[in-house]
C-alpha cells in the first residue's frame, strides 16, 4: 500500500520520464489538411488554356478544366488524357523508325459543358489535400457548381455539376489520333535538314475514325490505331438532369499489343459504381493522398517558395506512379506539342530526382520499373555486331524502342544514373546488383564497342572519344566531349563499386579500370570545363551538359579547393555567357532548368545566396505559369523544370552525395526559420531538422537500413544523443562526424542539453496575404507567367 510520500514520488517519476521521453525524439505535429489548404490553388479568372487550368491525375489518366477559344463563350471543357496513349507504327528498319511521327503521344478528346448563358466568371479551388477541384461557374443566365477529381487508384475520372437557372449539356468530342509533329511538318513547320525532309516526304495513312457505341448504360468511344497496332477506349456514364445535378464518370484505357481496352474500361466503370454504392469511392480516393503527403514535410518562412514546393508534390503524384509509364514531358495532360514523348537528354533525368529527397519513393519507381521491363529492347537499340550491349536514342517512346546506332550510349547512361540514385536512396542493394548492374554493364559495353570501332591516333597514350554530342550546344559534336567523358567515368566507377561491394568478380573488372586509368582528362581552359577538345564554351546555352561531371554525377566534387575553384569558374562562366553575353541564338538561352540547375550547383558549392537567386528566378520566369505549369515555345509542355525546383530546394536543405550527409549546406540567411521532417538521403537515412532565427536547433537522423552515417552540421560543439543519452562520436579529417546506427535507430544532434532542445516541428505561420498564392486570379497577377499566358494568343 502506497503512503503519501511514495505516491508523490511515483507521480514525479512518471511525469518526469514522460517529459524526458518527449524531449528525446522529434515531436512532429502538423495538421496536413489545414497546412495544405493554405497552398490550394484558386481561380477567380476563367482559364482559357492548359497552362493556367486546374489539373488532376493519378499517373495514368487525368484531366484539365478550361475554356477553349473557338469552342464558344458558353463552353467549359474537361480535357481527358491518358499518359501511355502512344502510337505504335512499325518501322521498316531500325534506321527508319521516324519516332517523331510514328511513335509519339496522341490526342484523345474532351467533354464539353455547354451552358445556355455565356460564361462570365469563375470561383474554383483545387484542394491539394483531397486532390479535388470544386467551385462555381457563373453565366449570364445563372450558375453551376462543379466538383471533379481523378481517382487516385482507379483509372476513373469523376465530375459532377449542379445547375441553378441554367441548363448544362455535357457532350463527348473525340480527337483524331494524328501525330502532332506530323501535323506540324505537313503544315510547313519544323526544322530543316535531311531527317526532317524524309519525314515531310512520308505520307502516313491515318487510322479509321472512332466508333461510338452504348452497352449497359455505358457509352463508349473506340479508337483503333493504324494497322490495328493498339487501341484506346473511352467509356463514360452520365446521369442526372441538365437543369439540376449531373454526374459523369469516365475511364480511358490504351492497350497494345493486347486488344482488351473495352473490357478494362467497362470493369473500371463497374468498380467505380460499386464503390459509390458502398459510399467508398471518395474515401478510397482521399485515403491514398492522405497517406502520401505525410511521407515528409518542409516549411520555410518564405510562403511563395513553400507553396510552389507543395504544389510540385501534388503535381508529381498526379503525373506519375510506380506502376505507370515513364513520366514524359506532359504526364496525363496532353497538349499538341513538338516534343510528344520521353526526352532522354535531360528532361526525364530531372524528373526522377524530385521524389528522392522528398521520401516519396514509390511514385518514382516508374523509371527503373520500365527499364527493367524493357531491358531487352534497350539491347536491340544497338547494331547486331555489338554483342551484350545496350543504348537508347535521345527521344524515346514508352517501350524504349529507340535505335541509337553505333554511337555512344550517353542518354541511357544518364538515365541509369537516375536508376542508381533511386537504389541509393532506397538502400536497395539487391536491385542494384541484380537489375541495375547487368544493364549498366551492357551500356558500358556499348562504350567499349564504340572505342574499338573508332580509334583515335594520339601521342599521349590516352583513350579518346572520336565523336559525340553535348546536348543542345551548337556546334556540340566533336572529339572528347566532356558530357560523354563524365558519363563513361561515372559508369565504369559505378560498375567497379557494385562489383567490389558484392564480390561479383566480374571478368570485365580490369577493362573498366583500364578505361578509368587511361581515359583522356576532362577538357579545361581558363574558363573552366569546355564543351570538348576543339569546342570552348562561348555562346549562350540553356543546358548544362558540359557540367555533368559536376552535377549531378559528382565525378568532380568541391571537396578540395582546386576542384572547387574549377567548378565555380565553370559555373560562373556558363551563366555569365548565357545571361550577359548578348549573343543571340535561336534556342531559348535561359529556361526553367537553366535556373534550377544553377541553383543546385551553387548549393553544392555552399553558395546559399546564389542558390536562392536562381530558385527565385524560376518562379519569375515568364514561361512558368501561375499554376506552376511550364511551356517552351509557348505551347510545348515541359514538366521537368518546375519539378526540379523542388530538387533545388532539397539541395539547399540537405545533400548526400559521396556517401556523406550535409544538413543545411546552402540555407539562405533570409530563411531564418525553416524545418523539415523525414527528408531522405542516399544510404536510406531519414533526416529531420529545424532552424530558429537562423540558428540550427537540432538535427535528427534515422537509419532505415543500419549503416554508418557520415554527417556535417552547422552546429557549434554539437552533442549527439541516442535514446536520450549522450554518446561519443568521432570526427574524420574532413569535418564529418561518424555515427554508427542500427536499422531504425536514431541520433539527435544539437548544441544544447537535450532537455533544453525544442524538438517540435510545426508549420510556420502565414498571414492572409501569404496563402493561396497560385492558381489564376487576382493573387497571381504578381507573376510574370500570369500575364504571359493570359495574353498569349
């Protein structure tokens, strides 16, 4: 039986232990619904083009909602898209694939919402938390409410309307599956040259018109492709009253080589109706998103940057999923474009960085999954005499059939760097060994074959690359191109590392080492890294292909002063010539990825102010729309640039190249308050950290796999705590602390006693002027992109 003194002591110990326990682990308390609502996109102006329209998607299907000029001022349209709706025309030979016109994305169609009155106003909100569009359309006769979303797990789009003093007719309008580049060049557009002249001289036979049918209360639009090589079915069910409430459900499926699109669409609609009857359709859609967002968290005292970041998290998950196609330049949101497929000379690579540090690994699996799936096609993209080799061209359809000929396999090597990064961040050594290693080995075999086929006479005893291409630089073809040299070095070193880690004893190990030991050095002059042996960097260039050895490959790193000086000189010169030289070129000299590439590279150099400048530059770029979409040439979707904004922001907060974690390596002074939770690094560590008034309060690191952590922090006299107890930690000669962590074990790093550390992570407060900064309306008039697209004819 407790006496009073014993009872008091018991309660004291209980309360103290509870408080101590709370003070020894990160206290993460964010109401995501409330937090994300401040970043919802709003519309109080009528969107009249895809760049400023609301968008929803699930990685496979999606829709845009906007008014199209020419459709009538009483029409709003739901533009439906299917991410993998590609042409499958067969080439006579590999050399005559004509991918631009024979294997590209195709247009699908749209539902028109036709009101009696002219559309005069709009009030819409895109909820990030629920991935749902809602609002009211006002007409000269009345109003109609809308609500729509793309189901997160079923390939079904839901859209409802509720008319008041209006009559709303909803009609399906299919589009002919004409390849957009073919359409453009036949109309006199496109570049000049032998390749383009051949395509202009080619007359493509078009597939038959779509057929409309009805079965079991469902309407269907069936579109076979040319020679019956693929088919797409759009199915829908419309119920309700045009003068009152209406409900539209629609599904799209594209199939090849199977011919089962009608069956799959029918099943999708039946499943959707079943879930509706069980009152689980909306909740199952929302659950996916509600599980997705809390995978990580980031907040900064810069409302515009924070909002742009979270919209990218929404956009990324709307555009791609692990079980879906490779994310091309459009995702599920089609627009007629001159770049209607996957681009492998930068675009796809930038896309597949975003999910890594954000700890959203599953949605980024579509690239490695499809490389695994189509590995045999990659092997067929090289000459038959190149045994056990692989490559892919710079532009490619979803099945990766894109003949590269007897050229260097640079594009595949760079894509495989993304595959490697995915494995590194996931801590997936088995996939690295069993899947990545074999295809990377075949890629390096292509390099070896090229070197054998194209010997270069020289007096220096070095291995030279006779002719390759630095993407988009003109002239960018020549000997010893730095872009190629960087990819060869990274590829060979990575094969050696995987071989040694897993004791594979590969018979080509000595050959890879021979290449590394004898490959010609990077081409350098007084301005830093050149394009190649005979090509200095001297004209504006949006692409940083010649800097690939720095970022993202980190073959050359700023870890020693000489290399750091080289990299800074190269970076400064690239941007000075591109921004300030006044030399005019046809290609856009400064694009979105110019800015984000610069931001990330300055972040790697530890220059926070310049990293911030170029991050801010992206938002102010007129081609970045008020919905954070991005186009070049006014109409061509290029999704990777805004997504890479998130990568640059990650690089400012957290880096992990070279097997070392750097926390707040380039956090600008103006971001006095910043916090993030469960951002991921290479080696599969989860990192949380917080700054208060410019001072780092704490860093927390959790190992998911059980590895030694090498970490650098900006803390004075840091103390290390594990399970509430201070532990002893060694520092290496480079200033990195070495912390041994078991799987699921954490360490907290701080300058204070653990009991005095504020380990809470919460959203930073915002005033009314700092919320809902994107969409299309009064609040977005501050953005150059708002006016650019508003006035675009």
